[in-house]
């Protein structure tokens, strides 16, 4: 049975839950693409989108009318992702400057710059890591299918994707010349908002 999630009394720009859904709907594809590339994993990407939407709803009163909603949501996603890495490996220092410089661009440029930076980081990977990351994080193949296509063991593929992901995160945080920190995979975040949107064919709940 599908259950419409409960939202507290609205405030700020989004005067109703339905208004929030309408505002968020056009940017969900870009947000999902961004989250999937950050996490290099469909399930973790979906969890990150869910967490982002929940955090955005909770913080909706702080959204400034007239500013870029897509960039605001991506900033929330980015902060949630980096927070998950801090929890997984607290001793790793994570820099904010790279993302902050991207997000300081004009409203029409922010999404393109964020995704272009991710594309550049992926392009700089060694070929075997790049093709593994491309198949898993970008094209959305399962590890089993990608391993068969690349003629490698699933464990080898997972190792390549993990190294690629660390390199991409390191490049975004410290610049491509830096040695990326080794980080653990973030724990999945509970929630089902994104899955309901996805299962409904891309529409919003409610």
C-alpha cells in the first residue's frame, strides 16, 4: 500500500507540501545524476537523493526566493555526502573550496559546472578504473553485468570502482594534482521519497 509521507506545517517559500513537490520535480533528474556520480552506486545515490529531499524540506524556510533551487539542493546533497565520509573516516580532512567555487557561479552555470567537474575527474582516471566507474556510476549497470561485460571478477570490479570513486572525490575536494584520501563507502541513508518518485515514473508523491 502506498502511503503519502507526512509533512509538517509549511513555512517559508514552499507554502504547501504540494508546492514543495512541484518546485523540486524539475530538478530531480539533475540531482539524481549528481548523487549517483558522487556515490558511484545506484542504491547509495538513491539514498543520497532521499536524504537531500528530507533535509531540504526541513530547511525550506532558509531557502531564499529568487535564488537557484537546483544549486541549493546540490549543495545539500554535497554536504550530506561529505558528512557521510567524515563519519566513515573521521581523520580525513575534507575541503569545501572546490565545490564552493563552483557554486559561486551564476544561476544558469552551477549545474553545468558541477557536472563538468565530475566529468573531468572521471576522464582523468586510469582507463580500467574509468570504464568501471562509467558502467556502474554513470550507466547504472549492476556489478554482475558490468563484470561480465568487462571480463573481470566482481570483486576486481568493485575494487576498481572504489579506487575510482576515491580519486574522483579527491579531485573534487583537493584538485586533480592531489593524492586522494582513501575513504570507506558511506552507509546507506534510510528513506523512500526518491524510490516512490522513481517507481511512479518520475512524478512526485501526493
